[in-house]
């Protein structure tokens, strides 16, 4: 019987032992985010990394619609999804805005604490960073595919 | 005569020793200076979305209902594209990159 069944199922914590998960949880805090509340804004100091436990969190970026600046929808994250990886990656600035779409519960880690833990315990740090790289790569490939689809449509519209 | 030659020889000898010691000390100081970490030039402050509040100069006036409609169409379009991309990530194929979206944004 696993001590951390929810964490073990999360891609960020894949292949970490129960002891390592326990160590991670010792430095974690819980965040309750009522519906509509901003979690962070694009360009803010990225001081925390989050994993969604319950609810939905929406990612957005500023977009100009006529004379209005609006937060354009980018992605919706649910239980098990990670956000705020900029807390581990320089220049430690959030690259999108995030807010609760409905009431949400998140587990948060202080970025500096997590970076220290990764540096001092490579047996925990290496798999954690590998998992992080896999997640970032997946998002990058997703964005790349979206961009290619938009380009393909532009080409089709212009030359058929 | 012999005394003078000995005296000059002695002076030359001590001068040589002095110069040798002087250059040896200089070299050691240079080596120590080279071993010390050199101060790095300060990096410029991160320029990261510092202008998110800038308005486009020729932006047209839109009524709030139109803005909300555009936002809702945009969200629908992005959700459809996300779904298509999830399929592409599961089974990468050229066909997944070419299937059109049914959202009004591209039709």
C-alpha cells in the first residue's frame, strides 16, 4: 500500500520512492484557490511550483482585442497537472498567467527550497528533473504542433 | 686591486640576488592574482514582458459584447486545437497536423 498514491500517479513524481515523496511533502504547503482568483501573473517572480490536486486552473496570456487587453485562454489544467515550472528554471519568471477556473486545491513548493533539495540530493533531484524535462518537452511539442497547424492553414488559405 | 675586484664582484652578486628575489615575488603575486576568481560583469536586468500594459496605437473601439464574443470564439478555437494536438502527441502523424479545425476562427 503506497503512502502517497496521489503523488505517485503524477508525472512529475514518476519513479520516486515513498521516502523521497515523504521528503518532498515535508517542504510542501497546501493552497486553496477560490474560483476566479489569480494564482500568478505573466512576468511575476516565479517563487513556487504547483501541482493541482482538485479543481481546474486556467492558463492565459494577454491579448489585444480591439482597444481592450484581455486574458486569452491557453490551457486548462486539472488534478495531477503541474504548473509554475519557471520556479526551477531561470530567469524564474512566470511565462503565463494562472487563475482558478473553479475552486481549486493545489500543493505548492517554494522554488528556492526545491532547487536546494535537488542540488543536495541527486538521487531525488535527477529523476525529478528528468520528469520535469519530459513534461516541458511534451508542452513544447504541443505548442510546436499548434503552430504548424496554424501555418498549414495559412498556406492552404493562400495557395490552396 | 684584488680587493676592488672582489668588492665589485660582491656588489654584482648581491644585485643579481636582489633582482632574482624581486622577480620571483612579482611572479608569485601574479599567479595568486590569476588564481583568484575575477569579478564577472553584471548581467543586465531581465527584460521579460515588461510592456504587457501597452495598447496598440491604432486599436479600434469595440463594445463589450463583441469583445466577449471574440474571447469565447478564441477559447473554443484553442480548446479544439488542444484536443487535436493531444491526438498528435499520442499518435504523431502528418495527417494530425493538417486536419482543419471546425471553429469559426478559421472558417
